[in-house]
C-alpha cells in the first residue's frame, strides 16, 4: 500500500545571489519555478504546501497551501522543513527546493519508490558531485522532528546536509546526474536557459 506523503516546496530563501526571487523565475516562459515545483510534487503527494517566510506573499497554485516558518530554534531551509513537520507531525514529507529547474517527475518517483521499499526512514539523493546527501530533495519521515532538532543542537548547525550525514540518512543514486543542479545566480540562470 502506498504511503501517504505531503509535499513541501521551500521558497523562504532571500535569493540574494540571484537578485530576484528564485521561486518566481520561469525557465520555459509559461510557469514559475513555484508552479512547476508544486505540480511535480502533486504527482506523488496527497497534499502540497509551500514553505515561506511571513513577509513573503506569493500567489500560490490552487492546490497548494502555505506553511509559514514557525520553529524559532533554527534558521534557513531547516526552519521550513521543521515548521511543516510541526504543523503536520503524523505525515511523511517529500521536500524539494524551488531552484531545481532540471528536476523531473521520474526523479521524485524513484525516491518515493525507494522510501516505500523499506520501513520509513530518512532518505535523500546522493549528490552526483561529492556523494553527500541532497537534503532539499529528500523524504523526512513522520516522527523525526525531535531527532532533527536534537542533531541541529548537538552539531550547533542549521545545515540540513550536515544533519542528514550525522543521522546516516539512506542515500539513493541519481539516474540523471543533472536533475538536482540548483540555479543560484543570474549567470547560472542564463547558462541554464542557453542549455535548455
């Protein structure tokens, strides 16, 4: 039986290096990264949420709801992830960043299939660059909120990658090594458009 999954698009970053909000960028001229990412999650998840700061005001896809950052002990992407887990603690969360223009439905499908093949556990893709966890395309299982917070405190870090490493998250190989390439700067954006 397929496990119930909630999806989360992280859009709470300040996009300083890009100079504009990465969630509102379009790579195909028809939809923003927020719309595209939400639609991808919709293929695998029962409900889709957008994680954002309280000072952001996005026009959300009609099938997505907002979860504002609420966990004060942490910052950054980890705050978005833990805020979602705090709001719906009994759900498994498929989490993705909004700045992954090469992300494909097959990439999410494989991760979900691997998650369902064993007892629920923290699972992420292995980076095609350095072999480390990709925490912003990962599944965070129900019941792991306390452990994530504890590791953040123990490591004195808000870095999801370091926490996943410490927690020995199960890692999955990418079929397409470029599927999780993120785009952070204007030059990377123009390069991505040129190569698409």
